[in-house]
C-alpha cells in the first residue's frame, strides 16, 4: 500500500512555502483513486470536490486529443498543409531580419507551408504575447482589430494575416497554434469545436463540469485567481491585468479557454495514462497515445524549448514528453507526458505505470517551476 504522508506534508505546506492559497491534487493508478487532497481556500469557499478552476493551457492536451480522434477517422494526415482546410494560410510570409548591416525587418515568403504537425508541435512560426517580435506585434494588432464576439475561424484569419516568426518547422515557439487546431476541428467535423469536443471526449469521459462558457448556476463554484505581491506578502483577487481572464468565459479557445474540475480532468488524465481508455470507454487507440507522446523536436528546436521546469523534456503532439530523466532530475520514466496551465494547474500521465496525477491551483505568479517538479517526484517516491 502506497504511503502518501510526504505528499500530505507537501500539500499542507503549499501556502507557507509557495504562497498557494488553495489547491487540489488527485493521484490515480489503473483508473483507481489512490490519493486526493484539498487544501486552503478558493475564495468562493474552501477548496472542495466541486471547485472549478480555469485551466488555461491545460486546454491544449484536450484539444490535441480531440484532433487525434479525427486523425483516427482519416480526416487528415499530420503533414497535410493547413491551407487545404483553412485557405487563409496559403502563401504565408515570414518576418525576416534584413541583410547584415541593415536595420529593420522585412516580410519574405515562407520556405514551405504550415502543416497540421507544425501546429500540434508548436513549430508553425505563430506567436503569443511576450517576446516583442515584429511577427508578434503584427499578430496582436490583427487580433485587436476583430469585432467583439469573433469566431474561431475569424481568429485564425487574423493570425494568418500576420507574418510568421520563422519558417514552419525550423524552430519551436509557444503560440496560438492550438486555437487554429480548434478551427480545423470545426472544418473536419462539420460541428462547432465545443459540440464536437463534447461528443468525442467530454461526454464519453463523463466530464460534466468542463466548459468554455460556464453555466450561470456553476459560477459560485469558480475559484478566484490569487495574485501574490512579494513586496508585502499580500494577496488580491485577480481582476483584469496580467492574465487574460476574459478568454475563459465563452470563447472556444483550444489553447487556453477551458474551465474544469479536479474530478473531470482526472478522468481525462486517467484516459491518457490508460493508453486511451478510462472506465471502459476508449477515446484513442494505444498507438495514437504512443504517437502523441513521442518527442517531435530536433536539436535546434530543443534549444528554443528552454523553460526551467521543462529541462529534460521534449514536445510531442500537444504534450511535453520526458526524454532525459537525469537532465530533468525526475523520478518518472522516459515517456511520462502532460502539460500545465498559466496559474499553475498540472497534468502528468505515465502509461508505463498507468499513473495519472492532476494538480489544481490558481495563483499568479504560479511558482510552477518550484512546485510541479517537486510534486512529480514526491508522487513517485510515495508509490515506490
């Protein structure tokens, strides 16, 4: 029988050691719950079984799985050009630095098309905010020009109207790629993204509390996002500022838009750890899960993939994947995979041990580089 005393101590010390006001964790093996713990406050009340969390980028693995259900139906191949399905991505330009000695940037044609694989591996040349690159500035300008209530297809069109950061496939950059995958899912399925997501993933897994637009009767269960002020040790409830809060209230963002619960997301995590099956329901074939968790990044792309908490990991189809436990300082096996979200939620799936770990918190800054690797290693120690 596993002894989770160390994990109890870790959870109880989250606020003192890492400023986390409230958190939940659940550990499952072969689909069976081994451990669950809630600590602290969600602002709407104590963190509890029914607390809802904005999961931000932990939406990305859900979107990737949704897309791969259509891959299994033959709706696309990974190396299909995106322009076959979204013509606005035809003849993309790249923001290139002018010749040596010259100042400024110019837009030249991309050396090849963006493929579906490029989107799923974040190697398309598309951007997010944060690096002040000319391609990013142009992308944000195009998005800002959209009318309120814009659709996924309109977002894809705005992104396609801006130049790329680099030639598709040549580098890795975290970006709006999964939002474009959401638009592709609409084309491939003939349904809205959320309609198909519910049909293919959420409903079969019993994920009744996972939404883009939170029903009114559930708003009282939604955790606050706490902002920690290191200067005076105080907390404020996040309003509008550093995190894109409005993305999580209706827009079907495959990259950052879902709200979920510990229970719901645990079903998804257990499905991944179970090689595509949970509680007798198969979402993906085992071979598809194996494909998703294979590292797709080459040597140059791995140099771009340089976040501290991802040392020793590569990137597959919508998920990180462990390639070097020594570099990661990890007790998990090669092939352990998952992702995380901006305010600190964390997903770990391990098909070798049929192990799933889901951790939920809502904190800015998240201190994820301190919390998540410790949590991972403690879980494996407790199971040893």
